[in-house]
């Protein structure tokens, strides 16, 4: 796992598939997504290397239920005592009490998905003992007031997290940066492509200097403009 500082308060945690983000307030921290199965100990070790105790992480906010984002949540919660939060439509899947629907692949996506799946660790995730349910518009107590933005399409309960005070936006898989080119694109492996495009448009209308994606390099300057330009390229209304 690679740990990359994006801002003094913000680190990218990059896994073989997918990535998570660590936001640090003065005395506490928040994890946005939690990597794949088996990532809990690696996240704890990364925190220690950064000079933070794992117990300083008060919450794990999951952008959606997919294994490369939620697989390590239960393990890290058990190590740190952190609260796990997810949209109310995702929470039953995160708890393991309901199955998650499979993506509806576009042409060409199936072989890409198969290659990514080979990189995922085997086994079943550790399930969190409790999942706090979120809804659109909720404000969480970190980053000066973190706003939950419901961005359905990739999954039914996908969320983004916006920190208006700091100009930081975590998009989950509603938005991605293409490998190689870094081009900002709508997410892939979706349940509903039309809803993904609508969610992309909503995110493009937010004020952000930094945009952090579930896959691909973040945009660390002029993120709102970059998202608007990408939305225009893809014919997305706002």
C-alpha cells in the first residue's frame, strides 16, 4: 500500500485495486473508504508511520459497498474502535445481511472487471458490528462540516463527501481518472449509467479545489473547473 500526502490534512492510501483517503483534523481523523479484505492492519500500520494512533480515527465513511472500498472496514473498525458509516441503501450489504446487486456492464467493461477481480484478495470480509446509516444532506462532524451527497448510479446508495470549508470533494466511484491519461471520466461498472451521468453533473456543480476519486489520480487544483470541463465533454447537464 502506498501512502501519498495530498495536503497537510489529507493522505491518499493506494491499494492494488482502489484507494482510500485519510482526513486529519487536529486530534482526530476520518477514513474515507477502507480498501480491500485484509487492509485493516495495513491501514493501522500506515497511521502509526504517520505518527497517529489507529484509535485517532473516529469514523470510516464508505462511499459504497463494493469490496475494494468496504472490504477492510470491519477489520479496521475492530482494530481502532472507529464508527462505520454508509448510505442507508448500502448499509445492509455492508453488514452482510443483504446481497449487493451486480453491475450492468457496458461493452468492453466485462474483461476489465475480470482483470481487476483477479487482484482482489480471497475470502470474506470482517463485517462491522454496527453501521450508522446516512442520507443525502447529512453533515458529519469532521473537516469543518462534511456534507453527504447521494450520487446513485454506480450503486443505488453511492455517496460523495464534500468539505466546503476546505474545498475538498471525495467522489467515490461516481467519477474516476482514467489510467495512463488521467482524464476525468464518469465511473464504470455501474448499475445505471444514466444515473451516474446525472450524479456526475451534480458533483461538477460543487465548489472544490481538490477532487479525490475511488480510482485514479486525484485532481489537486481547480477541481471544480476540471469536473465541469469533463461533464461538458461527456454531454452531462448540470
